C-alpha cells in the first residue's frame, strides 16, 4: 500500500477501505441505544458505500458513469459525516476524539471526490 507523508493511504481504494474499517471499529464501542442502533446502521452503509462506489467508478463504462459514481462517493462521505455527528456518545466521552478524526476523514474524502468531479467535468 502506498503511503503519503502523513501516513494516510494515497490510493483511494485503500483509504476508503481503511475509513470503513475504522468506522466499524468505532461503532462496536458505542452504547446500543435505540437511536444509536438506527444511526449506526446508516453510518455503516454510508461509510462502506464510499469505497464500493469508488471501485465501480474505476470500472466505469464511460465518463458519465464515472462522474455519477464519483458523485455518489462524495454524497456517501457527506452522509457518513452527518451520521457521525448524530451518534450519541454522551455515555462514552472518551470516544469524542475518535469521532472527530472520523469526521475529519469523511470531510477530506468529500473534498477529494468533489475535486475529482470538478477536474473531470
């Protein structure tokens, strides 16, 4: 796996996979309240969808298909950030730094896919 200077994977397939894995590790430690259970489901779907759609974008049949898939990647990263913000960690405040790191990564992924969209159009 190629690494950047800040030790985040440079390859977006690796980076999105790593994000989805970190989200899964994070949610295992959350309180399983009714609200959290529903929000966790949404977060898991969105975080995994980023990488899955990026893989599909790389196999796109044309520019229109590529742009569509990259747009979904951006949308799912934005949605992941939303669900991360919504999850209740009041009973586990030690998880706040980890949540912030995941929110920041979701934002960076959003920005990366937004940039790809702008440059490809």
